């Protein structure tokens, strides 16, 4: 399963998701900062349909909303 989190520094919702990832001990999530990499921002908009973070791509399918992401991570441990 490929997991990619699109985020940017300073986003409180992203920080909440990142904290949940750290607490879970997960190491299988690629991080992409849309403010540091224009290609990542463009991919988020192209494949996700909007420029909203945090967004967790699960095998290419976007999942938005921090609590939905956190709940998915809890239900699908590494």
C-alpha cells in the first residue's frame, strides 16, 4: 500500500495528523510539502481535485480532513 501525505508547515491540521503519525510509529508514509515543491502542489490539485491539506493519498485515492485521516490511520495500523 502506498501512502503519501500532502501538507505544509504551519498548517495546524497538518500538525495534528503528523502528531498522530509520530505517535503511531508509522514509517511508511511519504511526506510532500506543497509550499516547498511546486510539483507536489500541482499533483495534489490534479489528482485530488483541490488544493487542500492535509491530504492522505492511499494508493492514489485522496482522503481529506484531519480527523478522517487520523481515524483511517488508527483503523489501518502499519
